């Protein structure tokens, strides 16, 4: 390796928008940035090698040449804050122009800040909502970086933002950065299409220009044996599993193609059964659905005992038992928990005190790491929250180990998630050394910059190549790292290991194939990186070492490096000060330039479908969609002089309907609606329910669907309920007759029209048709009005009492029934209060404390 290319004292980037002596120059980063500046690009680079630095180079170049704003999108608040801190540190911009946007900043404040910001780092959901509500526009945004770009699939916010960006921006340019875009050609093509990618650039740790910056990463696989006690418990579960499989097969349904039935096979069967129900299949299919639900529960229990241990299995079975004992339990849950072998399993789990050998191995490995290097940081990844808690508790018993559990925001059964503020606090304390072990679920897999992590331990392998790559990337960033994966022999751990390994190989092959087709051609001379004065460091360093260094060193260069040399030698900063004429940026605008015909072009200009004639290879990799109401609506060419309007409840911005309405050209207004989700006219309002929400509302009184529909029909002359989804009869294993009865009641008793849609796009199309009928044909105006029905006197009294801490609705009713009035409750002393059912000494004392304590507001 030529020493001149990697000097011992690396030079720093010199650019008007980058602070001096803050960013080291690395040739491969400049190489990738140069390619990215040729057009909207996807850059794939292993974790820890500076994807953010590449984004910095591209952002600085775009802002210098085209002005406007730059936007960086990152999936989570911790990542947003991490990136914002970095860019404030290195960019030569006033601090008030480098901003971080998250949901914790009010919409009004974001609108004000957007006007002053030059570089905005944000979560995508915030930007998506602000685009929909017209608080911000993307017209003057000259660049967007999509961090963790592999997320740009389906209905994720990235896809909508990219679409709106290319529709509205005067000079759009995108950079997608990721370490792991996916193993299938279809997935990678979907990402490229969503981000309007023209170029793909890939670097791996094995590339010669990257190798000097790669820290050694030792990867070891440790195999453990499943204890006999656990094997016995697994055998009981497998008996239940095989019994239910036999039932399904006797019904005439096939599951899987071989001996082993995977979770994927079960999901495919479930989907097939749902399809047969929708077209009016045999009632026996409902029985089959119920049996499949049992099989999936048992399958998960087997995974628990094989890969997690007795404690994790115990917690899962306790949840199942609680579910089966509840008043709204499904038949599947009750039948499963009454099974003889399940009762045996419960008995053996309760008396078994053998822990999974992984737990002891984890303690030993972490202990050895911290004893050898007390300043180490360790991350232990687990797939499940229960396992994370179990591992955290086990490690906390060992002297010298200070572990902390790191999970997502969502709350589960008796398990409250971490707020984003708490997540940021935990990571800061982990970096500072207050905690030395982070026991994390998937929430810590992406992007987190924790340079000192010396060891990453997988409590189990993951079958996803993206997640596996992301996890491994948490170590070996600034010095040697170590990755240890625990595998239980003869279990699905081994299947997951091979699955992940094969997918990683396929991903690399796919990426190199795509790079060959979409990689930028550098035969054209360019000024794309001319504003980086520091590029000359390569020439300077070689000239300092050898008189004829340019001639001597060139034969040793890699192919890509020699191309950069050609670029450097041809740069002329003064020739095109505004960056037009012969710059590589023109390639995107003229569509051709001097580029060779690659036979595959995923570029989409505004209004373009993203698929051009002759792109057969791309078309083969992009899934075709069935025609929906959206397609027919767009094909009809309906145009009215006045745009159709619709008022949307502000909570609906979280779903995809508002985005689909925006695509259909609807003029949206967002309000806090007390009644209805969408207001179409002064007489027509719509309540939207997903099938799972609808089914749940029938067995959960708190959801209060019928009260919502009662208000809707009371206030609006034409009330409409849209039920969205295709699993109305299968989402909660509710008796079909109960669902039919509810639908009849809604239509007959409440006078509400019921419409059905397959997905969010079809819901949007139905809403557009309703708006056209009301506003264009019937000339109706939009008028959101009406408030929820006033609470009854009894409900208001119950509300007053239940607002006191620790008083639930039942306790409030008991107090009012016992004392007869709110005033009497307030006057009662502790001894009197304790006489009421569900009111103990602590609750009684709390009531008196609230009533008697002086107000200190």
C-alpha cells in the first residue's frame, strides 16, 4: 500500500462551509462523495467508516453551489440529536442555522425555525407531518440525506418525502446512506426507486482504499447445549404443535413444504385462510384460523425455551394464561391453555430452576471483558424485552458490571417503554461510563455512535441480514472490536445463523451487480468536488516524499483512485463559479449527458412513474401492484376548477390516508375534530376504522365505537363508516355472527353507511369520490361542526372522584354508591373511606391528602 495515499499525519478538509482542522480527509470518502454529487445516489458503506462524513461533503458542496437549505433525515430522536451535534461541531454555519427537529418541538415553533434554518436534522415523521399541513415547503431545499436509507420502502415516511421533494424542489438532489440495503434485488430496487436513485456506490471493508481505516473485528460463534430439563419442556410443546398441525392437515390445508414448519409458513397459511374467508369460504375455515392461532403461540413458546430460557418462557406462558382467563379470551387461547401437555409445561416451568446456559456464558464473557479492560463498553443484544430484563438482572449480580436495559418507546404487557428523552439520557450515561453494559433490543441496532464499544454480544442470532450487519457495526469503530454470537445447538438458533449469513452474501452480490449497472461513469471531466481545496493533499503529500511522485505513484493506484486523480488534475474552481455548464450536476437535468446507456435507469423526474421504456431489468425487480381505486381515480382524468377540499383530524396524520389524499391533489386542512376523522361537507363526515380496531372495539368497552357513531349520526345528516383492511373476520377470532350483528346495528340502528376499503390508498380514493359528489355535484360547503355528547350527571360525578390519584372507575362508583354524593365522599375521614370496597389504607390516606393539602401551584 502506498504510504503517500495514507500519510501518518492525515490532512484535513478545507472548504468554506467546513471548520478548519475538524474533518480528516480519506480518499474513499472523497471518492464516494464525488460519485454522489453526480446525481441522486445510494451509498453503501460498512458501519463506522464515516457515512456521515460523506453526507457532510455532499451537503457542503450542494449548499456552496446552489444555496437554499439542506435536510438530513434520521429514524430516531437519539440519532437526530447525535447528527445535529456533529454538524454543529464541524460546519461553518451560525449555530442557530443548524437545527434539530423532533416531535418534542411544537409545530408552530418548527414553522418559525424552518424559515431561519440552513441545515435541518429531523425525524422523517416530523417533516412528513409538516409537509402535509403546509407548515413547510421543500422548494428551496437543495439536498436531502436519508440516513438508514434501507427504510425507504412501503409506507415509511421516507418514500412520501422523496416523492414530494422531486415534485416541488427547484434543484433536487438526494443521498441515501446505509450499511445494509437488503439481500433481495426487489428490496434494493424498491429503495432505489423510492429515493429516485440514479447512482449506486458500494465500498466494503476489503477494498484496498478502505482497509487502512478498518479496525480488526474478531467474530466468534459460541455453541451451547440445551439442558435436558429444557429439552423435556420443549418436547411437551412440540407434541401440542404436531397435534395442531395434524388437525390443520386433516382439514385439507397444507403447511410448509418439508418436515420443518417455519413461522413464515404459518403466516402464509394464515393469509390464505383470510383470503378464503373474504370470498365467502366454508365456515370451517374459522375453525382452521383458530387452530393456526394456537400453533403460532406454541411456535413462539418453543422459540422461547430454545433460545431464551425458562424465565422468558415463564413470562410468556403467564401472559397466555392471563389472556385465557380474561372475559374476552379467544377460543384459541382457552383451548390451548386447557391442553394436557400445556398444563404439564406450566407445571414443569414453575418447578424448573435450571437457567439457559447462555445466561452463564454471557456473565462469563462480559466479566472477562471488563476485568481485562475496566474502561470497556459492552452491548448485549437480545430479541425480546423479557430476555433483556433477565440478562440485565443476571449481570447486575456480578461485581464490576453496571448494566442498563435499553428498549423502545412502546409499552407492552406490564412493561412500560422508554421515552426518547430517557433513551438519550441512558446513551449519554453509557458513553460517560456510568453504565458499562447496554442490554438492548433492536432499538439500539441502527446508527448509534458509541466509539468505545469493545464487545458486542448477540444473545441469539437474527435471521435478518440488515439487523445482523447493524449489530456488528456497533463495535470496531475506532479500535479493535469483538463480536460474539451465542448459538444453542440443534435449535432454530442454528437456522437463523445460516439464514443471516447467506442473506449477507446475497446482499453484497446484489449491490455489486447494481453498482455495475447504476454506478456513475467518470469519463466526463467534472467540477463536482472542485470546491474542496484540500483535495490537493494527495498531490502535496506525494510530492513531499518523492520528486517525481506523480509518475511513480500512479501505477499503484486503484482504478477508482486513478479516476479521482484525473478529476483532481482537471479541477478549475474559477471556471464555473456557479456550478453550471459542464458540471456533473447537469447529468440529472438533461437526462443523458455523456453517460453510457446502462440498460437500467431508476431515475424518476417529477410526474414520471419511475419506469421508463426499455428498463426491463428494473421492471422485473419491482413488484407489480394490483389496480386499486387510486389507479382508476388517477386514470379518469377528473379535474375540477376548484380543488376538492377535506378537513382531517390532526391525529390522522400518523396514518397513510392523508398522504394518499395529498397525492390525489386534495386540499387538506388539519384540525382537532371532536366528531369524525374526515369532514367532506356540511352534512357528510367519515369515521375510519381499521379492521383490528373495529374488532377490538366490540370486546373492549373503553374503545367506545358506538358512542362515536352515535355522535356522528346525531351531528351529520350523512354519516359514513369506512372499515379498512382485509381481515375483519380473522383479526381477533371473534364469532362472525357477532361482527355481522354489529354491522347490522350500525347500519339500521344508527343509520350510518358502511363502506369497505382494502388499504389506506383505497380509503383516500373513497374520500375523494365522496368529496367530488358533495362539493362538485351537490355544491355543498365544508363545515366541521358538532361536539361530543355531554356526559350524564352520573358520569361527571364519577369523573370527579376518579380524577384523584389511585382511584379507578370502579372504585369511584363504589365510593359514590356508599356515600351517595360527591360532597359526602369529600367529607369522609380515613376510617369511613376504608369501609368502602377497593379502598385500602393507602388509597384512603391519599384521598385525604389531596383534599386537605394546601395548594402550591
